[in-house]
C-alpha cells in the first residue's frame, strides 16, 4: 500500500512539473531579476513550441495515470 501511495505522489509531482513547464512556455511565470527574464525569453523564443507540446503531452499522460491509479486504489 505504501508503494502505491508513493507512486501516486510521484505521478502528482510529474503533473505539477508539466503544469510548470506549460506556464513557462506561455510566459506566465514571473522572474525576480531582469537577467533571468532575458535568458528565459531567449530560451523560450528558440524552444517554446516544443516545450509547450511536451508539457501538454506530459500533463495528459499523468492525468490519465492518476485516474487509473486512483481507480485501482479504490477497488
């Protein structure tokens, strides 16, 4: 049972990572320094489309995994 809960926690962490990457790719995160903002904008301009696509894919897979995992824990 402990491993099932830890697995569910790991899946939730990956879902949160996907959400964070998606928010980064659409420029919804705030940066404290101007240098960090400039570096992020430069990186996003080169790789933003791929990051957005991969973040959406990660979120979809993790959402399905969480639903399946929850249904297995309930039964």
